[in-house]
């Protein structure tokens, strides 16, 4: 998982930190089944899951967080289906420190968006003629810590 983001908002308003969801929307999705739904009784494809989070400034303290999830199913070297979903949310991020901003973008916001992605992936796979696919829960905090070793080493030093 990687996080691409602009500089954190500088929040001109006085007061405490604020992270508030304004909207959730499907930004983009695609489904490909090169061979169609050829499901056999011994159906057991290898499932690949890739996650990516990006943050884009909309205006002021409003940020668009996009969670991109790519799911591939392969039997041997042959791709059975490929799904990519970009689920987005508009979040107000006001008066957050650099650390809080990065944690919001890498943990909190993707955690809010993931259930929507999970639903879309399941629906696309089912409508493609394949057995239902339910993505497992994702621990975004563990992914964030794994991709930011300075966080873990900083906590260990304290």
C-alpha cells in the first residue's frame, strides 16, 4: 500500500483538529473477464489484492481521498478476471498536524472507504458470472506501520 498526497492543509480557522466526511462516491471501476465465466467444480483461483491510497486537494481544507483496489483471479498463468475500483471520499481535514494528516490519509479515510469498495467488488464479480467474492477485512493501521517504519521505530524509542 502506498500513499501519495499533497502538503497537509494549514487550516486558517482557530480551534481543534477536524476530520469530517463530506461525500463518498465511486470514481472509477472496471471489470475484465478475458475468457468469460468458466467456473469448474474445482474452482480455486489464486486471488491477488493490491491497495493504493492517494490524496488530492479540492479547495481549502477539503481533500479527496481515493482508495484504489485491484483484485485479480488467476488459474496458473491465465487471468480469469481483473477488477479495479477507485472509491473516493471528500474529507475536511482542518488543523491536523503532519503526523495526524498522514494517519488520517493512510488509516482513517481508507478504513471509511473500504466497505464501499468491498461491496462494489463483490457486485462486479457476481454480475460477471463468477462465485461471490468477499474481500477480507484490511488492517490499514498495520499496513501504514509496515510502510512507515519510522513510525514503529519512533514508538519503540519512546
